[in-house]
């Protein structure tokens, strides 16, 4: 069923849930609150998607599939352009990060809400292992494989620890807490995604090289 503005009621429910879960977390939101935000009856929210847990995962999966697609395409292009020797660490990290910057710069508030939700999930002992692993690990292991080729002396232990630090940096960037704004007296802006990723790419690549015993 389509709403007057062309957005289906199901999409309105997902959009409302995305925003509320990102702001308040799983436990701080009720189905009734989501239904009110979406402008639908609570029974309709349950009919279209299910209970709160099912709705939470539906929200998480919706854009996860898009992010995986964008990142996979970026890595494929990166590898094709690099030739037989494969891409550099910097090129691999850029393929991993730039799709996120592009999503955040679309002007779609939904991406801001979604990535804040990813930050919440990634930092949660309840949801992190379950949702992050189920929906992102397959693609992340493809990036690890590319990094293994670019850093042939690296052990798996080193590579996965380095990825863990990258994941932490991303979580803070997604959350946009405003901490860096205050700390730097607004010299840096948590909403300046281009600057965030421009600095993160060489920073993370340098960390991989240092930990894995490679020279830049």
C-alpha cells in the first residue's frame, strides 16, 4: 500500500524505526513509539514487519546490503585497476572507506541515522557479534584477503587486530558525538566527512604497515 507521498507504509515504519533506534538504542524504543512516529497504527507495524526484534534487524539489514554492494564494487574496481601485483594498502583502505563517505554526503538523513545505528550495534556486546558478523563479515574477510596480499609478511593475528582498530575509528566517526568539535574548539567537525576519511585512510594504512612490519 502506497502513502500519498509515494512512500509505502512499510518504508515509513522502517524509516521511523531507523531514526529512533539510532537515537535511543534498542531498549529505549517501543513499537508504539515507532508507529506513532511513522503515523500508522501499532498493529500495522506488527503486521508489516513483526515484533520489535524483527523490526530492529529489518532496519539493520536494509542498508547493510547496499553498503556491502558499494564496497564490493569499489574493491573489485580497485583490484582490476591495480593489475597482477594487486592494490596497495592505501587503495584497499580507500575502497573500504570511501563508499561510507559517499553515503553520508548524499544528504539523505537516513544514512546518518543508519550509520549511527551501526555505531551502536558495533559497540554492543549484545548485538555486535550477532548482527555485525552475520551481515558484514563475509565482505570484510574479502578485504582482509586483499590486505594479506598487500602485506605478505603479516600474520592473521596482526591483520585482524588492525581491522579491529579500523572498526573502532569508524564507530566513532559514525556516531558523530561532537567530541572532536569541542576538543578542537571547532577546528575539526564531526560532520566533515571528507576530512574524516582523508585523514583516516593514511592513518589506518600507516598503522597496518607498522604493525605488520612493512615499510611505507
